[in-house]
C-alpha cells in the first residue's frame, strides 16, 4: 500500500473533523506520511505520523494512562491539528509551544476530548520529560481568570516566561485546582530541602518545623510559595524551576550577623545612637551589647556627653513570616549607667532606662530589610512605632 493510501485509510474516519478543525484554527495542513517514530508523531518540514496509530490496537502505546484515553483515530486527527498549529508558532520551550497547540486544538475541536487525556501528563511535574503537560499550565492560568492563550503566545514571542506566571500555574495544579478537568491527575510526593529541580519542573515541598523557623532560598531562576516558615510550623509549599533548573536550600530567615544601631525614629522624634550592637545568631539566639551606649535626640547632646550605659541583654528570635521576626525572653544582664567625666559614677540600671527599652523589644513583631550593609527594623515598643537603622560591623 502506498504511503498516501495508508494516511488516507488512517484519517478517513476523522477527515471531516480534521478539515473543520484546520478551518477554525486558521492554519494550513502539512504534508503527512507514516513512519516509525517515537510518540504520536515527529514534525520537521512534514508531519510523520506514528505507524502505531494504524493499529491493530484501539490505542497508541504512548497514550496516557487515565480515565479518558483517546482511540487511535482521534489521536491521529489531534496530531494533524497540533502539528499545523505548532508550525505557526514562534520558537520556544517545547512544553510551552505544545501546551499552546493542545490548548488551541481542544478549544477549536472539543469533540476530540483532547484535554481529558493529555492533562494527565502534568502529574510528574517535569515538563522537559513530558512536554504535553504544558496544557495543564495553560488550563491553570484559565482557572486563575487569565488569558492563557495570550500569556503563552506573548512568552513565546518575547522568548521569556515570567517566574511568577509559572509558579502561579504550578500552585493551581499541585493544590487540586484542575481536579474537575483532570480527575486522574496524580500529584507528586512532597520533598524536603535541600533539593534540586530540573529545567521547567515543579515540586511540592514539606519542610519539618523548626523552633526558629526559616525560609526556602531559591538558587537559580525559580520560585517558592510560600517561602517563609514561622517558628514551630511545618512549611507546605510549591516550588518551580525555569529553563536552567534551580536548587532549593534552607535559609535561617533572619538578618544574621552583627549590626550597630546608627539611628532611630519614633514617638515623633529622630534619635542618634552610639554603642548599641545587635547580634543575631543562626541558632535563633540574639544579644544586644551596650558599650557606653546612648540613644537620644539633638536636645540630649549634653547628657550624651556626661553619661552612658553598658551591659548586655540576650534572648531568642523567631521567624514570624516574610521578612518578619519576633524577639522573645529578653533578659538584661549587668546593665549600668555610668559617668563619662573626670569623676565617674556607676549605678545599676537593670530595671529602668535602656534596660526597660530592651525588654520592650519583645512587645510586638519587627519587620526587617537588608540593603547591602544596612539593616532596617520597624516595629512597635512602649506603645509607639519605632524604626531602627543599623549598619553591619
């Protein structure tokens, strides 16, 4: 039998479907033959349909396992339409091009029920190995109320898909958002960090609780949501890696190191500071060291020249959320107020003055931000809002 006769014999039961689909999609049919290829077809200048689509079985051997497998005639028709759409798309990641083609074919010819079968390919979370799972990404964007076709086509045209778009889709897929459309979709088992993700893949994370809390840090282009674990809380999250893969590593989730207070604002005033150093340990311990310390406004300059405070305070710090921490069990030790002139004096001061201010650090959570060697802490203490500016030492 001539190759053209084999193609006609295979496609004749679905010829009307193919013609109508090409018309609705606005694409031209490609030259078609039948060959021994991996998968359903191979596409170059022509479309080479798999010889396994000729039977004798009802399904192609590569048909996804699931509740709605496609018979070989419908799969052949879908392959002709997919290939025609693919030939019209810009270059880009195979999964994104194929996902967009599957999406368009399914919307143009719903009678093929293509999505019901191919949405199962997203379950493994590896779009490089199973690019047909790209369809699930587009359907996840639709669940979020977005224009999936526009996002995919723009990403192909620009040569770049945003990490947030990919992460948002993975979250929908891994949290059951496609259950109605893909009831047989199997979620991968959760993993702990550190771990590595291959290109264009996703994973469920389950990080055991830590007394201090922490954060998942992504090395490479990728993302994790949520990335912050509060103290004594198991972190359940979704993570993705983009084109080059990524590593997910545990991070303490706080501004560790030694930081000297340089300024403070609060209670309607701006204050200068000297001799106050915060030390945040990775273990979750912290210490404040007062070395001839003074915090005051320009009106307190005379007092700053005459007296200082020395001593220490220690306690614990824990992660409260994204760039947020809380200080606990702040205990001042050996805090004294002393003179700085020719006749110095020393007065124990663990219950008043700066010692009381140190205890008030535990009144409420603090947000923090690091910019190079600068740390900003913002929170509330003693009934007012306070901002501390610190420098790394």
